C-alpha cells in the first residue's frame, strides 16, 4: 500500500490500483453523507458538487495523509537504494496514498464501516467546504470585472496513467498567459490556475490591456 511506483519493477505492486478504488469510495462516502443533511432548496446539484470537490480534492487528501502519518509509513517502506523517501512527499503521492488506504480498508471492512471512518477523517475539510467554500475562478473573475476583462483557460495537455491523470492548463487575460495550473481533473487544474493568477496579480504581474 505504501510502495511508490518507482520503488518496484512491477507497477501493479504500487498503491495505484488501490487509489483508484479508494477514490470512488471516498466520493461516494462524502456524497452520501452530504445529500440527506443539506436542504434541497439551498443546495442544488451545482453547489453540492463544489462542496464535495473541495472536500475530496488532492490538497484535502494530502492534509488527511499528514494527519495520519503517511509520510512516516513511506519512510519505513522505502527501500535503501531508493534514497530519501522525502523525494516522493508530493501532494499527488500523499493524496493518492490516502485514497489507497481507503481502498484497502474497503476491501477488508466493507463500505459502511469505511464510510463512517472517511467522514470522520475528512471532517475538518468537510467543515471548511461548508463554511468557507473555495471558488478561485469566480473570485478571479470578480476582481477582473471592474476592468471589464475576462479570463480564459486553455488545456495544455495531460500526463500520467489513464486512471490517475494530471491535467495542465494556463490562464490567459487579454491573450496573455498569466499562470499555469495542475489538477487531477480539468476543473481542478483551472481552479489552481485561477489561484496562481491572483497570486501573480498580487505580485504585480501586468495584465494585457484591452
């Protein structure tokens, strides 16, 4: 479960397949928890989707991994010839291992027990999504509204295995590239690019006129 793909000659020995399973269990557990608890009049499909996406995003899964001590388990699992385990302590790896843990627990204990554990583990992220929803794209567009400018997002490509892709996009204002973004979905990559664009604007990066 804590075997990085680069540590084994067989990719099937890594956490990737379990992460694929755990990702589905995680989304279902959070969805099933939210749906009956939020009134339909205020929480339509779009709002529910945003809350769920923020709760289960890579950054949220990484935060759970750090609370669970995943980095310590990676250090134990790293073979001597692999070098420092810290080299693989990326958001993507830590978030994927969180999903792999969920997938492994699902196989052993079944959905009901795991779903309760998932909701408990992700409670801080769930509360943050409910009380402080993050929509960087909307926030950026609001900042640009006064100058009557629009932001566009262009997909550069995707990399990684089919079941665990990383999408790359750029944000453009007035045809000028402002920032890059990455994410496990195209929407997540656009949100990342929007956040990076606002950071670039705060740092004084000029915006194309017109």
